[in-house]
């Protein structure tokens, strides 16, 4: 089976809703794409394709001081401010995101992502956290139509085809979840090329985004 050097996962909160997964080789050619339900299915795909790096669109850590996200627990965040450092940095750049707090509406996704990362690392793969919306803003600018609308998915497919010409024949089959998984995989590629920056504190779970060229903020 062909090796996928970069795998992107648009993770869901529960196996009841499949997670989009896309694998690319070192030349950004498609190796596989799928909608996978259970963590076991995702791990099986990773083991089959032996990636060098896996990019997950979900928080992969908790704010310093928190052992969980349960409001009944006495653990407290050590640093002032809401969420993690990386999330506050995104907000400073004008990129909205979910904050990782005890009131998070994506608590189950956070727990799932942290557990999945642990299993993937145990299999010898590097795992990074990505945020496809931040990547898209960095690559395509802020005037991005909503991805849930036909104009948004068309815009995204066209932009991705320019970045990855090998993907053009497959993109008409990609919905917005698969496109986000592809964006995650592409961010992993940029990371390996030294063309991404890591926002935040690794201990909390930092977010990788395309590097800001010339010190200019996101377009």
C-alpha cells in the first residue's frame, strides 16, 4: 500500500459522525481519502499508510493547570485569560476559534483528540494540531465564502486545485469536511517545509499555521 507522508483529519466529537481523512504523498498527490467513524478505523488507516506526520483539526491539549474540562473538578488554569495561548494568539490576529475551557461546547472532541494523539504517537508518527480556517485565511485571504454554501465549497476547491494541481481531478468529489481534511494535510506539508509557524505553548497543544511572510499579518 502506498505511503501517505501527510494525513489530515477533520475530527468529529463522536464516532457517530464520520471524520474526514485525507492522505497525500511527498509530492502532494492523493494516496487516499475516506470518512472514518471509530478511532480504531482512523488508527488502522494510519498504520496502513505509514505517514510521517498527522495533522488533526481539534485541540490536542488543555490549558496549563487543567487536568480535565469538568466543571465539577477543582483544577484551575494557571495563566490568566480564556483558553490556551494559541487560541488567544489566533484571536489577536482576528481569527475566531473555540476556546478550550470548562465551558467548551466541543469538550468531547477535545477528549477524543487528545486520546487519538496519544495512540498515534505511540505508533511512531508525529502529530500536529491545525486549524483549517486559519490556514485558509493565510492562504486565500479573509474574503472566504461560507464553506457550507455552494459558493464557499466552489471557492475552496478552486483554491486547493491551484495549490495542489494533482488534486484537481478529485476535488469535485470533496465536500467541505474532506476539503478541511485536505487543508490539514497541506498544513502538515508546509510544516515539514519550514513554511509554517507554531502558535502557543507545546505543553498546552500549539497550533500550526502557514508562516506569515515578511512579518505581515494575515491578509
